[in-house]
C-alpha cells in the first residue's frame, strides 16, 4: 500500500496528465487564428449555393447512384411472387435430391417387415 505522500504525488500526476490535452489545445489556438500571409492573393468569396452543392449535393447524388445500382437489377426481373396470389412456377426443394421432388417420390423405399414402424430420429430408429 502506498504512503500518504506517495498517493498525493500520484494523484497530482494524474490530474496533470488529464489537463495536459486541454492546455495543448488552448496553446495552439493562436496559430489557427493567424491571418493569410501578405504575399498571397485574396481568396474569392464562395456562394452558399456552391457550398451546399459541394457538401450536400455530391453525397446525395452518390447515394442515389448506389441505390439505383442495387434496385434496378431486381426491378428488371420477370415473374415474381405477389402475396395473396397462387404460385404458378415449378416447385423447388432446397437441399433435397438432385432430381427434385419427382425423384424423391419415385425413389424405392425399403419394404417394412410386419410390426415395424417407420418413425424415429435422424437415423429413423430409436
């Protein structure tokens, strides 16, 4: 455990470290307020409209282009399902046999012996 004077010095050091960034910012402020050097030409004033176009118009246009690139391919597709209407396309079975639903229906199933029940977990047995 630290003695009282050591704890006091450590607390003062912590306070100095905490205040140091604020002091550094305040000391660098006069440099940021410096005027344009005399040899440089005077800058032309910029209108509010050109500032808005630059700071808001370009990002909005970029967002619109990205949105169009995302939505146009999906809008160009043909048949799509509409909720509430019947599905008129071919049935699909994801992860099923490669021949589709027809292949699963026509596949031979092993004949069950008398008394056997076809039920169970993933292995079809308990």
